[in-house]
């Protein structure tokens, strides 16, 4: 929590603590998340962490990339 103060203002950190405690979340991750949401709201940026709609993710299975390794060959 102390290191988070290096990246966010104390006002945002305090607001994150207040929201997390009110919600009953007693972890530093919850406080950090709420503090970042508060900071983004003050800057007018969206708080969403969803990727942009035009970006699509690709998934390559290890068996597609290295089929011999999937069968135990060459190990």
C-alpha cells in the first residue's frame, strides 16, 4: 500500500481505501483497484479494462505448434 502512494495521489489512495473497506474487501488488490478507478474518473478516462473492440486475440495450442511434443516424441 505504501508503494501505491508513489503512483497515485493520496486523495485517490484514501478514496480507494474507503470504498474497499465499505465493500468489506480487505486486500491490497481491492484498494489498488478502487484507487485506480477513482483516479481514472477524475481524469475523465473510462475505468474499463476491456480491450478495444477492433483487437482480436488469437490462441495457438501447443499441440498445433509442436505436434511431435504432444505425442511425447523427441523428448
